[in-house]
């Protein structure tokens, strides 16, 4: 379980990447993380604000970029506006 900070997607993505790299080093083929693990819970109305959603999308891109060369499946959870 990664250390998470509420409304801090960049920090949460960094902690997620640390654990993904650790799992990859241990030869894991799958790493799963909590739902809303990129944004963390307790954001309440912030889930409806573009600022949090935008930072969450940036954090997801950072996770994608940081895992691109790794041979591991990574499942993360994040609020997305659809």
C-alpha cells in the first residue's frame, strides 16, 4: 500500500512508481493499487474541480511514462471526468 496524500496526485504517483519498481525487481507480473490511489480519498467536492482532475491526469501520464519500459501490468485507481 503506497503512502498517500489527499489531493496530491504527483506525490501519490511517485510513491506508486516506487512500489511498481520494487514489485518489478521482485519479478512480479502484476501490481495493483487502491481505487482512487492516485488522488486519495477524502477529497469530497474537490473531485468535481478541474484542478484536481487535471493534476490527476498528469499523474497518470507520469505513471504511464515511468512504467513504459517495465514488463509488469499496473492497475491504479483515479477519478476521471467522463
